[in-house]
C-alpha cells in the first residue's frame, strides 16, 4: 500500500446505479468538511462516454460506486468499493492524512 498522504479523493459512479445515488450525498458532505479543505474531491460518472476510459482502466474500476484516495502523484493510496458509511470514509481519509 502507498504510504503517501492523500491529496485527492475520486469517486466513480453511474447514473443507473442505485447504490451510487445513495452514496452521492455522503460523498458531498465529506467533501465539504472543513478538515478536508486541502483535499480535492472529484466525482466521475462512467456514463459520460470515452472521456473517462483511461481513468477507468488506470484505476481498474470494475464496479460502482468506487472511491479512491490518491496521493500527489495521482497514484492510489486506498480503493473502496460500494456505498461506504460516512464515518468510515471520514476515518480513512483522516488516517491517510496523518501518515
């Protein structure tokens, strides 16, 4: 596992995915937390066509929602699949910030 600090949190979803729709408010709330103001949060809808094919391949996205914590080189630190509880996401980001 990469031991660098998290600089970006990327979330991959799809418009047809019910768990993605349920997870979206959680991701938004966490992205707006003051303690994570230095982290870039990005959401990518895989339905948007070929624009995201390279990212999907690079990060080996096989299911949605998938959330990836990335370092300053855009390399994965941690990859989570599914509708993650808010507390778990906050705890993981905090852990990766305090390395």
